[in-house]
């Protein structure tokens, strides 16, 4: 096993300026890692050799290497990333909008991307439909390992600027179960001289730890939240998400109502649709009732089957009927287009495929 060091991505610019003297060197190094994609201290041409040697004793530049990569026909790229201790996790590069050019080749709409990041290796929540849950919980990611996912994917796709990038915390793990490192990563992403990805462009997806939703809300960071609801009654939700026993639907709805939300925005409710489990109109009806007093938006997700799962992918007709019911009853509702359906799309699937039984 390799020695594990903190990485340069673990620090805000201010923290680096305290760690590295003279502080203007810290600023230069910040530029090297976020704008020139330096992968090692050797890459940093204008930094004195002695300082680089000193820093290399204590820190690594990037704690991640790309262990595997799968590209889908729709432009989605799924990465298996390896950390210093040999553990792996996934991050996904999603192309949300194509670049559009006029007849003269001038770009009038830049391409838009979303990067989906992991926050843990494994997960404690144990959802019965989720492959990540199968291997149990291994460890939290550090803030640097969360930040480095975005830098590594941007670098690999030669994406030079920071415009048109959104971050969703929807990879492996439960972000709110790693709250300290999550909030540190949110701050580092916001750094003006770093990636400059504001909180409004970051969405934290949670399986619904209601006390932690409150905690995140109290910090008032300005991030969006997405709630993985998946069921409208506690019995089914507890079957799908065992920790629903401790954080039931009512407690989540109450926590969402307390969460500070930009007046122009809505809270996203993710609803994983599973055949013959939660795909009926009676469930849609309950969902409308449940979200009555919330500025909500519902995102329906097709369950993506994998070998050994007891659940099935819903029929398209049922999915569409569910969506129509919600829309006809005043809710905004989209169906998540199954990006990367031809690769190992749902979380945990590339890891499982590469490493076998987890
Ligand atoms: N732990 C957080 C963060 C993301 S989990 C949460 O649960 O919200 C990753 C996402 O993948 C969740 O939206 C989850 O619903 C979805 N997911 C997990 N297994 C899936 C599967 N087999 N098919 C489709 N989506 C799945
Ligand atoms: Fe964890 Fe989210 Fe998977 Fe549930 S769906 S086991 S909370 S990663």
C-alpha cells in the first residue's frame, strides 16, 4: 500500500498561503493545479526546486489516477478513479448540451457539462436497489479527493475554462454522511482563483438524513439539494432505504421546508421508478399530496437493473403515465434521460464490472 499524503486539493487558497511561504508562491501553485493542470511538482516550472522538494515530502499534487474509463455513444464518460491507498470510486462526465455553431463556425452556445462526483467508498445507508451499497462502507473521501475528481475529469476532457460546469454529488456514497469533507469541498470549488464553481452550480443529493439536511441548511452555503425520495409510504421506503426507519418521509419533508432555497429555484425530488413497486398512479397521487406545500421538481429515474437484483426496470408507458399525472396535477416533472445507458450507468456498476464481486 502506498503512503497516503494530503493533496494540494485539500486546501483553500488562504490555507495554502499559510502553509507555503512566501505566500505568493502558494498563489502560483494554486494556478498551476487549477489552471495548468499540473500533475506533479516537476510540472511547476517557475517554482524553486528546493521548495518543490520540501512540499513533495508532505503533499501529493493529485491524489487520483484514472484506473478505467468507459465512453458512451451519447458523450457520457464514466471514470473509475484510484486513490493513494489503492481504493477506487467513480465519477461521471455528462454532456448536457452540445456546442452550437453558426455557418461561419462561430460558437453561439457553448457545450454544457455536469460532473457527478463520489463522496465515499461504499455507503452505510444500504439501499436495496443500489450496487454501491452491496460492498458495505469502506471510508469517507477527503475534501481533496472530492475536488480532485472534478479537476481530473476536466483535464482528461481538455476543458480549459470553468464556465458551463455543474457539479452533482450523486456518485458513490451518501454526501451528508461525510458532511465536513463535503462542505470543505463545496468551499474549495467556489474559490475564485481556483475552479470558481459557485454554490448555485452545485447540487447535493441525499437519501434523506433529515438531521443533516438541517445542519447543511444552517450553514447556508447556497447549494441546491436533491432528495432521493423513491417511495411515498414509509413501508416501501424502508424496504428500499433501510435508514428510513430513523429518518421517515415526514421528517424529510419537514427538513426540506426549513432548508434555505433560492426563491427562483426548486427542490429536486428524485424518484427511482421500479416495476410493480412504485410505478402506479396511486403512488403518483400520493406524491402530489406529499409535495403540496413545497416548491418541488420531480425527476423520475428508470431503475437500471444489474445481475442479482430483485427489481425490474419499469415500462416506458408506465413511466410516461406517471409523469403525465404529476404534470396534470401541477408538478414540474422530468424523466432523467438514461445517459450512458450503454455503459455501466448507475452508480457502482463500473467498479463492480472492473473489480468483480465487491
Ligand atoms: N447517496 C445519495 C447520492 C447519490 S446515490 C443518494 O442516494 O441520493 C446515486 C444515485 O444513483 C441516486 O440518485 C440513486 O437513486 C441512483 N441509483 C442507485 N442505484 C440505481 C440503479 N440501480 N438504477 C438507477 N439509479 C440508481
Ligand atoms: Fe448510498 Fe445513495 Fe446508494 Fe443509497 S442510493 S446506498 S444512499 S449511494
